[in-house]
């Protein structure tokens, strides 16, 4: 998987999971060489799931690996640091996405399967710099069973500015027909959720171009690109 962000004019950063189970960082800065390369370490998974976000002078990367949920961060002119975020032993993470609604604010969304009750959940992590991490279970969707296990689907997060947060996700129960797109949102209140219908088959991409505007893209079972929008 590849993720790219920009933390300032003329600066871009690209993150790639390597076949040697390492996470690689390519970057370019004004008046610098075409690109430079560094390894951010081997975390025991050949194909980690990555999410990245950036604000001026800072970038953050999140990765689901064999060693759990890892958070990397880097400030301009400093080496990268990392920490492990808590996932309970029964949580089997699927995908993840991250968004920054303002400087110092991070929100991460991780769809998981709770193996105790076969339920699909979305875990929300947040941080208001320089505070610690908070965590909540946003909602849960219909459960599977031993014959028809549930599986977390893809997720995409967006924000048109603090305190508004939106995410789009899906889930799948083997043998079932529910492949709808789900929307969760929060604005100075607990998360609300709704089904948008449709059928997803791949990752989502979401963006918020201005206050009140959301655009979501996904590929359907007919291999066509579908666009949802609001505002």
C-alpha cells in the first residue's frame, strides 16, 4: 500500500510497505534532490495497512501490522518517533484511515471484528496535542455467526474543519447480502450513523472540499466508479 501527504509548500512525503516487511519513507523538499529514501523500521508484516495525515511542519503515519496499531510522527528537522496504540486482544483490525481537522488534532478510525460476539465495530482514536489518546467504540453493525462470520470492510475519513468528523465504511457477513455503504458523523455530539445503500467492493476515498461538502468514491460490483456527495 502507498500513502502520500504534504506538510508544506514544495514538500511531499510518500510511505510504502516493502516486501521485506519494512515501512519506507520517500520524501522531497524545496531545493532538495528528486527524492530521498529512509526506512521507518520492520514491524513484522509484509503488507501493512497505512494511513497518513499532515499539518504544517508535522506528519503522522498509522500502520496496522503484525505487532498491532503503530503510530509514527515526525516534526520538521527531527527523526521519526513511534508508539503502539492499544488494541484489545479480541479486536481483529481490518483497515484504517486518519484525518486532522486542525493543527494538533488527530482522529483515527479502525474497523475491527470482535471475536467474542462476531460483531463488526469501528474504533475511534483521538488526540489533542499534547494530550494522550482517547478511544471509543463508535457503533456496531449486524453480527455474523460461526457459519457466516462477519468481516470489517474498508473505511475512509474526512473533515471539513473542527469539530466535524465523517467516516464511510462497509462490512460483510459471509453468505449475506449486506454490502451497503455506511456513513458516521460527529459534530459536538456522539456519533450518528446511517446506511447509504449501494454496494461496495473495494476501498473508499473521501474528501471535504469546504464546509458542508462531502464527496465519497468507491467501485461497485459492476467495476464502475461511483460518487456519493452531500452539500
